[in-house]
C-alpha cells in the first residue's frame, strides 16, 4: 500500500572542487521535518548551458532519520533538467538502499521550492510488516 509523507526541509550548500570548469559540484546538507524527520547529505553535479534557462543536475542524497515511526536510512537519486525555463525533476529511492526499519523502502520524492521554502511530498511503500498500520 502506498503511503504519503509531507513536510519541509532546509538546505546548506558547500562548493566542492571540480576538474572541469563547466561542471559545478556541491555538497548539500539537509534538515528534514514533518512525517519524515532526519538529516540528508548529498553530492550534486550541475551544468548550465549558453542558452538562458537551460541546465541539468544529478545528485545522490543519503537520508538518515525516521519515517512513519521507523528508523533507518535510504538513498535518493535526483535527476533535474531545465529546458529554456521549463523544469522537470525526478527523485526516486535507489532500489535496495534502505537500512534498519526502512529496509525494502521504495518511492518517489517530490520537491517544491516556493519563496525559498522547500517542501516535500514522499509517496512510498514498505514491505508488509515494515510499515505501521
């Protein structure tokens, strides 16, 4: 059964070195509140183009915390594109990345940034016996 977690998170960005001036790298630290609570640590690579409003990024994001009363960690993979100002973002749980009480977690994580406030909607599933009823 698919469940839904909602909440907010804050981010702090730290530039990382890159051997290519075209590719940007960042470390992203998150503090997550709501139905999912915990910390996130991600590494992100991004690139802009000569066309205004066109860019892309990928990130691997390890989340450690509590989801629906279950403790553990899992990894999110981000894939974002801007096509002349029109954005798409896919964020999914990496298969078999869940640990502890989050083993077997699957799902999609939607992010909204309005006025500098990040919110999330996390549609997820846990194997039978793992999620609370």
